[in-house]
């Protein structure tokens, strides 16, 4: 989704939906950084799709998961890092049509220690392409595409 034009008149309730969706996006990052895989999984619909593109230009995903329960091992994988910080930047949300969608840009910081106890940081520029679903008054991720635009790994000194 690309929308670089001015904003338009919002319909009643739209501001509340946009805020709830932004809170959903931020909750996902917070759960990741707090290693709360179960909490993170609960933000997705039962029949969710999660696609990972380690190269954002690739036509096919590196990994494709179906269903909320399939997300556990992916989210638990963050435990291999000493610390992470997912900083969400700009986002756009389209509430038009039957499937609301959005794009969020994020810089993810991953701190780890090597076998020589050398501390490194891996930065990843990530774009999330999301489809949302509202169920029982709450917003969830119905589909999330994680696209890695670039990464950088370097020594990290405290």
C-alpha cells in the first residue's frame, strides 16, 4: 500500500479503529522484546498467515506459516538474542474495503554474544505488510508479511 497524498475526511469511529490498530502493531513489538511469545501469538487470528521475506525483493517467502499455533517457534527464536528492541516508525493504514491493511516500517536491534564473548548488534530494516481483522470488537493480524530490506551486523560496545 502506498499513500503519499493528503488525508481525507474520516468516517465516524475511524480514529478509534486506527488507534486500536496502531496499538496492535506496537503490542506485537513489545511482546517480541519482552519475550512474550504467547502474548504475541494472541495478537493474531486463529487462521492467520505469517510470511517472512529475508530478501524483500524475493518473489517467494523464505518462510510461510499458517495458523496461530505455528507462530510459537518463530517468536521463541528471539530468545537466541541477549536483547532486542523493535522500534516502529511510520505506518499507514487503509480501512477501505472488506480487509483493512497497512504497512509499518521498523528498525529491529538484535544484541548477541559470540563464542568469544564478543558483543555484536544486528540491525534489520523491516517492513510489515499487514491485513487486519476485527473480531468481537478487537483488532487482530489476519496476515503479516515481514520483509527485510537490509541488515547490518557490527561489534557493539556497551
